[in-house]
């Protein structure tokens, strides 16, 4: 339990990114912001959510976030949502997605790189 610790600042950042993601999903119908910016900041959501509850070295958490995002995307390639029987649940489609895209993987990498600009702890040499 030594790695569990609530951080209000990162929790509020996570809520802010969640609000942006929801706004994009509900109100943006274009060919750039919704498909690409939404994926870029999706990795921020996972990272800030994790930082809000876990006390782990930020670089490790960022790398784990990128790996997690890749696993979700690769799961889409293999239709994991159908394999585990969750395709009839809308929440599962939102959380896990339904279609694989190589560009999504690129967006996750771009989001990961932007994290270094956004989070000074990632730039610290420990």
C-alpha cells in the first residue's frame, strides 16, 4: 500500500482532461480534433488518473501509460471486446474502443511526448 497516495492536483487535472474528452465526444464533429487530438489527450487522462492515486516514479508511470494505451489499441485489432463478450455494453465500447488504427498509436506517442512538456516531474533527472 506504500504506492497508494491521493494527489488532489493530479485528480483535478484528470477531471479537466476528462471534461475536454467528453466535450470533444459530444460536440466536435470534424476530421482532426475528434480523431487525433482526442487520442493525444486520452493518454493524458490515463496518466493523470494514475498520478492521482499512485505514488510511482513519473517516468515509469508515463511509460506504463503508453504501454497500457498500446495494449488497448492492439486489443481493438484483435476484437478483444467481442472475445470477452462486452460488445453489447456501450460503456465497454467507449472505454476500450472498437476499431484499430495505426494513427491512434502515433497519437498516443505524441501524447506521451507532450506529457514531458506538461509535467515537470518527467523532466527531472533522478
